[in-house]
């Protein structure tokens, strides 16, 4: 079996020791630059006061529990373990980060490191297979591209761990290293339940690439056997993940199955997008369009794209419009696949262009347009959220106000905070959401007057809440700290808002 899984009929360039050393340096440089970039923009968002309880607060509380040896849970998300939401035992790594620095920013830096490792690995692959310039191109397309920038700016998510593992899988496929393929696949199964489908696809891909380069029937049988074992591993991982979620979820299955026509997602719908039942072909085409741009179109020439098919499929066929969008974190694990596929396809695309001179200008236009769409999308993510990297080097007035408010709340106290304030209180307090239908009892509430969208209440509920806070007979102490309002309750009360028609003389 060939040591390098290059498509048949192509000349295989054996890298020299100097090539390998130079490629490693390019990869290390790309990873370091990418980490600095991802850390800066994530911390800029933090210092501007833009991070939210959904989802940085949830993962921070999960990390707190992991750090003391408990299963992850979140006072924000609900009473059950987070394993009832997603099968993501790899988030125990967040627990390690929390032990080192018990602050939500530790998770932001951990995510940035994961994304940077993915960029560095793929940049090294590009440098050794194409040239040094290709490694720097990967740095630009990866670190400034839409998918990773959007993922880095949307708090933290377990899928960040899939990015370096997918980069490892791409490398192992290209160099035909079965042991590392297995390592990558096993770890991917711990990231999220849907990645079992990706591991199944990896088994099929290994079979195909092994069969293509097999020398005799023994090689074919070996490739088939290894591919079946990998796919079987994916099936087992998928069954285990679904079983664990069903065990811990009060509904007996994943709430997210609602978006695929099954499961009971009443609790989920209250905190996520409502299902869209229409066809909406334009919206559903989003994942495919952005993946095609990320692989510079030519990536579809490589069968590495098989690895992306499961994720593209469930995102496209889901009824959740957020899954179709490129504004969130759902494409983070696709970036190493897209770039790896483009790298493998590049020599054959160049040979095809040289054989057809008329196609060269068209190919250049397509490649530049794809790269422009990818990087332009990353810039758009920053401008849409009005985030300047320079904000990472100073603390905004809002965050300073929150720090002062936090100092007035006893450590460990239960606090209800609006969505974009919660993460700043989590290190010292037990935080839940201030919003409709929250059953948790709290002794404090923290909110602002300006962020209506983050207050998570109807205007009537908001007005009623502020009126009740000012009624002297309730003995609620209302303290204004800059832009932040801190309410101290005489006795614990639900974090939920009162109804608009609540009797003014009732309640606490």
C-alpha cells in the first residue's frame, strides 16, 4: 500500500528533510500567528462586554464542574447534566483550563488555541506539498476566513476541539497513517454526537483510498477490513453518544432531534431557533456555498471532501435556520477538510489549467473570488459585531461597572443576569438567566436598561419588573452602578419575570 495516498496516475514528490523542516517552521509560525489573532479578537469581544450566558456562561459552569471532578452541569441551562444536551466528554479539557485560571477567558483562550493548531497543521501540510507560499495562504484563509472567525467570536463551543482533530485526520489520510487516523477518529467521537457520522465517512474514505492504491488482492482485502473497522467504530460511537444523551435527557432523547422531525424539543425551542418548515432552498444552500468557497472550488476534486458530507448534510436538511448560516460556529470543523482538499487537488488543477490555456484566467478569477468570499466573510463578522482588535487592550466602561457590581455580591450567591452580563459574574457567583419562565430562585438580579434584546422579556414584562423594583413595600434594593442595575432581594425569589398583570401587592 502506498505511503502517500495520492490519486493514481500522479507523480508523487517525496519531501526532502529540508522540506519537512521548513514546512514545520511554516506550520509553527502560522499556528502562533493564528493563536495571537484568535486570542485578540475573542478578548476584544470580552472587553467590550459582548460575551453571553448562551453559550460562554454555560460552558464556563460546565468547566467549573469538570474541574472538581463532577459531570458538567449549568445553572443557566437547567438542572440536568450537559451530557443530556450534547455528548461532549472532551469538554473536560475546559475543566483543566478552569483549574489553571478560573475565569471564562480561560475557555476563550483554549478555543483560540484549538483553532490555531488546526491552522498550523494545515499550513504545514500546504507548505510541504505545494510550497512555503501555500502555507502562508492557508494562514490567511484559515485565520481570517469566515468560519473560524465567526466561531471564535461566538463565545465557545465544543466543536472547537474538532478543528485540530480534523486537521490531524486530514494529515493522516494524506500520508496514509492508519494509527493516527484511528487516534483522530476516536477523539472526534468524544467531541459531539454527530461526528460519529464523520467517522463512518472516514472509514469509507480509508477503504476507497486504500483500494485505489492496493497492490494485489491482499492489499484490497486489508483496505476493506481497515475501512470497515473504522466505520464500525463510528457506528459504535454514534450509538454510545445517543444512548448517553437519552439516559440523561428527561425527554429520553436529544432535544435537537426536533429539527429533524423527531424528539421532544419544547425546552430547546425556548432557547434556540424555532423550526422552519418551508423548503427555503436559498437558505439551505448556505453551508454548501461557503464550503465550496473555502475549498476554492477545486477542493471538490479531492475525495477528502467525503469527510465533510455528513456535516453538510445534517446542516442542510435541518429545520434550524441557524444551522444554514455562516454566522455561527457550525462550520469550524469543516475548515481543515476544505483547505486539505484544496491542497491535495492543487497539483492536478494546475496540470489541467496548463493543458487548457484558455481555462487559466477563469480559474484565477474563481480562486480569487472564492478566497475573497472566505476572507471577506471573516472581515464582515468583525464589522457586523463592531469589534476592533484594539479593544482587547483596554477594558470597557460596561465591564468595569460589572466588576464593581460583582464586588457588591457575596461570593457564591445566586444571581440572575441578563444574557450579555452573566459570563462576567460566573467566576465568583452562581449565575442563571434573568428571563421569562426561569424557575431558579436567586437573591440578586443584574441587568442594564439599554440592551432590550438581551433582557429577554416583553416590553410589558420589563416595565412591570422595573416598577416592582421601585415599590418600597417590596423592600427590593435597587443600586445603579454606571450602566448596570443591581437588585438585592430580601429573600430568594424566582429568576423569572412577573407577568404583566401580576397583582402589585402580591409576591416578594
